[in-house]
C-alpha cells in the first residue's frame, strides 16, 4: 500500500510518500520560517497564500523522489484539521482534486492523530495500547492510545500549550523565531538553578497541565533584570537584542524556564502513567510526539522517568516530531487499512479534538 500525505495546517508545506511496509519513499518539508520571522509568529493569511504557491510543486517533487507516477498511489491522505483554516483548506482542496481526478481513496487525517501514530511509522514494536505525551505549539496532552481512532485524553492544558510557553519565553528573551529550538540552545549554555520558577500543577491530582503561571513568572523576572540593566549581573555586558538583559541573563532565564517546564511535564506524565497502568497492566509503553519532543532535555528526562517507572520510552526521530507529511501519510496508511476513508465533501476543521476522530468505517 502506497499513500501520499499532504500537510498544510500551520507553517510547513509538506508532501510525503509512505508505504505500509514502513518505508518513507519521500518526505518533503518546506518551512515558511523566513516569511513569518519578521512578525515573530505565524501570520495565517501569509501561511495560506504560501501553501497555495508551493503545494503543487511539493507534491510533484515528492512523487519524483519516490520514483512513482501518481497512478501508483493507493490513497491520498491530508490533514483536515485542526489548524489554521486557510492552510487546511489549501491542503484539503489539493487532496480532494487528486483523489477525484485519479479516482483514489481519500483519507481525512486529524493532525493530532498523525502525531499520535507517527511512532508506529519508525518503530515496528510500538503496539497499542500506549501512553502518548503530545507536546506541540498548540497542544499539550496525555492520551491513552488504544487503537487507530480510539483515544482517551487523560490530561490536557488548562491554559497554554508547552510549545507556546517555549515560544513566548523565547520572544521575551529576544531569541530568534521559532523560539523552541533557540531557547533550547540558550538553555544549554545557562544555569538552570539560578531562578526558581514555579512548576505549575506539580503534585496536583489528575494529569492536567498549566503553563501560564510559569510564563508570568518569567515575564516578571525579565522585567526585573531589564530594569537593573545588563551590567547588573555581568560587568561590561551588552544588551541582548533590545531586552535589557545580558547574554548570561538570557541563558540563565532560558535554562531555568526549561528546567521548570520539563519538571512540570514530567510530574504530569508520571501521574498519567500511574492511571494508564490501572487500566493496562504490564510494562507500559510511553510515547512522546509533537514538535517539543525534539527537545533534548525533555527526552532525557522522560528516559529517566521511564527507567524509574519500569516503562519503555519510544520517541520518533526529531525530524518526524516537528510537522511533516510522512506522519500524515502514515496515519493514512493506518486508516486506509481499516477501511476508514472519507468522502470528497468532508469539511476542513479549525478545531478537531482527538476524542472526535472516527474509529469505525462509515
Ligand atoms: O508539532 P509542531 O511542529 O507544530 C504544531 O503542531 O504546533 O510543534 C511546534 C512547536 C513550537 O512551539 C516549537 O517552538 C516547538 O514545537 N519546538 C521545540 C523544539 N523544537 C520545536 N520546543 C522546545 N525545544 C525544541 N527543540
Ligand atoms: Zn504538529
């Protein structure tokens, strides 16, 4: 089975070809970073126009790289939501047109489901059920993944997603967009014990997350350091990117923020593992996915947690953690194999919780 995947729900235009034998025949990702960087965040209108300009070429390049004609495909999978609606519409129209002209099955993939199943593309032993920690720019959830389309959300964020907290903290520190990777790099140079930031929800019952209090604490610290000036902590230091902080301050705030965010995430994951175990006895499998799963400090901490909790950690390679179309194509393979195809009339959705994903053929 060979499936084309299309992803246009945020700021990556992507097309990939994947087989049910777990081969990635092509995986093209075009980042719109440069187009959004001047604005310090994704501008939906710019994103939609850019997807429109590039998606045809990316599909063609993916097919060329796979060495296949479009007629060789067994299905066309596309992210139908959740995401920025203009971009999702571009992908959906592209996929619907291809499916209609080629007379191939169409698979409407939930972007979160694509992240949730991505580990099964690279790890043959990632059998159901598993506990998923899904950490992206828009979502932060702990999910019991029981089967394709069968997801029980154990915990979610009550305010910001963790990736959003990374991005906003990075912005406060004058770090370049996108914030997550830049903040991680700064954190690796800094002292994570210098500021004792709150670890929101730690020790609370349940498995929900919260990051807004941490973000506020960081903002207050940044204001205090800026008022004191870059020289207050580092003699002769210069102002970093107009923040009023020295480079050392920036690195220490980044490291202290990352330490708090990782500790809070670990605590919630520990609670979810305990709950998962009451339903699924035996050695639990813990899977981390989504853009923030590329963070090395988080991966190392989860590895340690898995060790102490007697769980097995599976993480897709970083390139499959951030947005890509191979995960969409793979979700398409999984759904097509179960007869879960969709009509040409499906509506793109800006919001689409995992719990609303269809598990049974129509
Ligand atoms: O899954 P993803 O590519 O897109 C969404 O579906 O949101 O996740 C993007 C998020 C952004 O917030 C980005 O800053 C964050 O993942 N991210 C990271 C790292 N790489 C990407 N956060 C922390 N450390 C990283 N290395
Ligand atoms: Zn994503």
